[in-house]
C-alpha cells in the first residue's frame, strides 16, 4: 500500500519547509523537496535550502541531486520522487513552490519521447543563431502558433520543438497525445495543504528574507557558483536572487539597488506561483492555512492519518 502523500504548496517564503519538517517529525514521515533549484548542490542561501540541523531532524529527499553547471529536468526528478514513494513506509510531505515539479502528483508532466543528440543539437543551433524568435518560427511553421505554451520561455519552447521534430507529429497532435497520458503518480491521491499569504505582512517577510540572504553571504555564494560554471545552466543562474547578484557583480546595478531588484523579481515570481496554484489546485482537496497556523495543519493531518 502506498504511503500517505501530502503536498504542501504556497508562495515563496510562506513557511512551507518549516511546516513540512514539523509535520514529518511529528508523524514519523519524510520530506520530499519539490524545488527546481534546490536540486543543485552549493545553491543554498539563494534557494533558502534547509540547514544541516533541520536535515538532522527529518530525512529530506530532493536536495543536492546535481552539480549546478548541469541541467536537471522534471523527468529526472519524477524518477527520484518515484523511488522515494516506493521506499518510504511513513507519510511523505512534498514541499515546494515549483509548480512544474508539484504538478507531477496531479497530472502528466513529461512524455516518453527520447530526444536524440542530433535533434537536440539541431534545436540548439537554431536557438544559438536566432534565439527565441528562431525557435518560435520553426515551431509555428509546423502549426504551433496557437498552442497554449509559454512562448516567452526559451527552454519550454526548445523542449517542445525537440519533441515535435523527434516524433514527427504536428505540435497539436503531440499536445493532444500528452493530455491523454496519466500521471505516473495517479494512484497516490495527495492531500494538499496550501499556505496563504497576502498584503503588507507578506511584503515585510520578503524584505527580511532578502536582507538575511545577503547578510548570510548570497553575493559570495554567487561568486563561488560562477567559478563552478553555473552560468552554463540557464535554470540555475536565472533563478531569482542569483541573476540579480550576477548583474551586480557585472556592474549593471549598484549594491544599494540590489535588494530592491531581488524584491521586484520575487514579487513577480510569487504572482506566477499564485496563478499556478489557482488554476492547478482548484479541483483537488485543498486546506488553506495562514502563514503561522501550523497547529491547525498538524491537527488536520493527524485526523487524516488516523
């Protein structure tokens, strides 16, 4: 029998990690971090990765799976998550704000198409020559102009184009085939605990978090990551916090401007998270909690596990 699965969702800096640790500790479970940047080693301060002390309290999965200069995709993470679910006896608390990673527990997030090196190189060459516009033109020439994909995201467009070229299907056919797929975790039926946040209190939380990250050494961490080549990996170096520090290190913004730049982009990221949560979790069992209402969450989990 599969272990109980709880997805702890919410905007950035709403206390998801703290709640996951508290619940796992109380109910003898483990934490599966579902964060697309925390999978990279050495990216600790900017991702608000849990500390060694917190990991000593509760077993954590999903952290430090890859070097920061190497891409890591959702299929690799799904394989990792599948192993966690198969090996765990107690409840699993999936914690994270990366919608694409959390979505795997509600529906399909990847297909079975194995993209060949030749096709991957062909798409890379198109992007290198003509950027996102070139990728979109290539996709649109195959009938992809009206597809509901993020056309501003080069990585998403490139991956979709790769699968179109590899499969030989038209983009609409490929998307329809994907939509008919089942999630590999379809039998899990997760409970969803949603941490809510809004207004000036949340704004203050974000400001304090950014100030702490900078005082804890975010700039120094980014310099170290640059030496490790993380700029070769767009998913890593474009993460909020790191990309602004890179701009500072390159002299594009001043030190006094840095916190505000991070705050602006964190707000934008939170808006995207809110939109995803609104559209993806509406049909699931969602229990909303405020940022400090951990006791109510624990009482609810206790009832569900009893």
